[in-house]
C-alpha cells in the first residue's frame, strides 16, 4: 500500500513541476496570464460562448475558482460575460477579439513550452503514460 502513496506523491509533484515550469516560461515571455487563465482561453477558442457551469466542466475548475479566473480575464479584456437573451440572470462567457488575437499569438509558444516535459519520452513512453493516466482518471470518474 505504501507504493500507492509514493506514486500519488510523484504524480502530484510532477504535475506541480510542469505547471511551475510553464508559469515561469509564461512570465519570461511576458504573456501576462497564468496557466489557469490559459486553460480557460484555450477552451473558449474551442468552445466559445459557454455558460460558467459548462466551462467549469470542460476545464475541471470549481465554480469559485473559475469565477476568480474569469474576473481577471474580463479585467484584461480577453473575455466578457454576456447576458443570455432568455435569462438576464444567466451569463455566457465569450472570448473577445483581443482574447482570440492573444490566444492565437501565444499558442505556438505554449505548445513549445508544453513539449519540454515530453522531450525525453519515446513514442511508446508517451502512449503508455497516456493510457495509464486515462485509466487512473476513469477509475475516479
């Protein structure tokens, strides 16, 4: 049973290291966003005009965390909250033109940054890791 704890710790530690590395590179590139903000922008490019609950599911963020991230993205002019025509209490999260422009500008560099973590893996390593992580994720769903 001790080895499961070790693997969980290694998984957590690795995830944090990947995120720290990426955030450091975001800062060096002067992106003026966090990794979590990038995840929201990327998801909105793929699925624009989502309500907050849908976006929370897509990104794996809880509602309070997502609200804070969206508040910051709104201040930066990258996203906006639009009232739904049929329910003025409900909002749609919309990627602005500036948000689309910045996401398109940053995407190639983000891809390069993310590849760093995988550079010493073989194609088989990558397939095995993907399969294992998907199995763990499905076990907890």
